[in-house]
């Protein structure tokens, strides 16, 4: 018994895993790989990680900051939450959301085109 079910196709007379079939599915119609944008995205993501690490450290090491952030979220004071988060690093775009269970911070690169870092912390 075969591992894979085979069926008859009037348009495909080769075994699906034969070398002739692979020639039909050749990927030569794709453009050559250019890694510049991919590497740029990795670089930008690394910057986002540094910026996100700053707020994580602030929350971890400053009970006052953590308390203010939680209180603002509990009071649904979005302006205060955003003010506290951006007070750590104003050069970064951060979208914040919170629930009774925690906070989510979504960091984006400056142009918002290449990468996103999402952090979720429970409280």
C-alpha cells in the first residue's frame, strides 16, 4: 500500500515525486533573492528589541512606574498609559492596549513598514 493516495489526472501523466515532475515545478520563474530588505528588517527589529527592553527594565525595577502604569490602565486612561510608555523612549512608535489581565505593547519601526514587536505582560 502506498503512503500517499494517488489519483489519475488527464493533464498530469508523471508520478508526483519523479524528477520529471520536479522539472515542471521548477522555481526559476522567481526573481533572484535580494536580502537587503530582510537584513534591514532584522536590524530595525534589533532596535525595537532594545527600546522594548528599556520599558521592561523600567517596569521590573521601578515599583512606582509599574504602579502608575497599572493604575492608569485600570482607570482606562489611555492618554496617561501612552504618556508613561513613551516617557521611556519618545523616538519609538508604540501602540498600547490593556485588559483586566494585562497590557500589550506593539512596537513598530519608524516608518511602520518592515517589522513589529509585540509584548504582552500579565498582571
